């Protein structure tokens, strides 16, 4: 009678002789074919499937021609807002009183109130209106096109600067005449008249584009569309195959 054959130990268990028994070549090949390859295939197909489901190539937005066309329309519309800006500046800006006098045969013009702050008020009114127009134009552009884009932002800044220049020149044109000597002769000696509308602080021309860019950036950061996650849902890590032997972490067999 022959002795019964002793079955080999499982792959995860150690040999009764104290050594770790390596699997056969056939087992390793079969496990490699069933395990990592299938995991890699599943992961790759899932990744591309998620991207395809979310319109991977459709998230880039419109083409460059469309963006440039929208940017041009935006720049023109924002620039035309300078017409209303100029009218409001001419209407709301304080008047600087002047007085004409005759010294010998020449006319001279003086400030009626040498300590007045009307000239500062003219610049302040322009700056406040520019900030308001910048915020409103940024809000309007964001509501029309939430996705934004570099051409649109550049158009907003350029349109704000051109609108400020248009408002400045329009306000000066609507205001009193620039020839104060002629005005003094027309009204007579000692009669008060208004000085021409003048923007002394030329830096106020940048208030509109600056406010527009800041407000648009804030709105885009808070309420702009977000790019979809290419791998939504919880992340699952592949589990170890129970039929593939795992070596010890320290490199030595456990007792």
C-alpha cells in the first residue's frame, strides 16, 4: 500500500519547513493574465468612457473665430457705453467758478474761491463713475457669456479704456468753452462764470478697465462654470488577488 500524498500548502501559507514557497510558473502566468491586465483594461476603458461621456472634446468651448467675433462685439459695446458716461460726468461734475478782470489792457482770469475743492470733485466724479461703469459692464459681459476666455477679458479691458477716453472727450466738449478769456469778455468784468471741464488726474482713465477686470475675475471665480471631473465618484483601489502569492513586506518569511 502506498502512502497518501500530502497536498501542497496554499500559496499564502508558509511551508512547514519554514521557507516561503514560490508559486509555479504556470500559476504566475495565469494570475498575471487574469489580474493586472484586466484591471488595467478596466481602468483604461473607464477613464476614456468617463471622458467620452462628458464630451471630452466639446468642453473646449467655441472656436477661435467665434471668440474673436464675440470679443469684438464686446469691445464695441463697452466703448459705446462711454457716451452715457461722458454725459453723466458733464451733468454731475461740480462747476469751478472763475472771475475775469482787466489789468491794464489785458484780461486776466482768477479762481473765485481759491480754497475750493471743485477741481478735485471733477476728478473724483469721473473716477467714481468709471468704477461704476466698470462693475456694470463686467456684470453684463459675465451674464451674457459665463465661460469667459482670454479674448473676452482683453476686449473688456480695451473697451473700458476706450470708453473712458470717449467719456473724457465728450464731457469736455459738452462743457463750457475752453477759451476762458473770451468767456470773461462776454460776461464782463467781475462776473462769475464756469471753468471748462477738465480732467487733471489722467490716471482716472484706467479706473473703468481696472474695475471691469477685477469684477469679472471675481464673478468668474465665484459663479463661473467648472470643468467636469474626468473620474467622478469614489475612488476604488484594486484589491490583491487571493490566488496570487504576496511576498512579505520586510522581505523575510514570517515565522
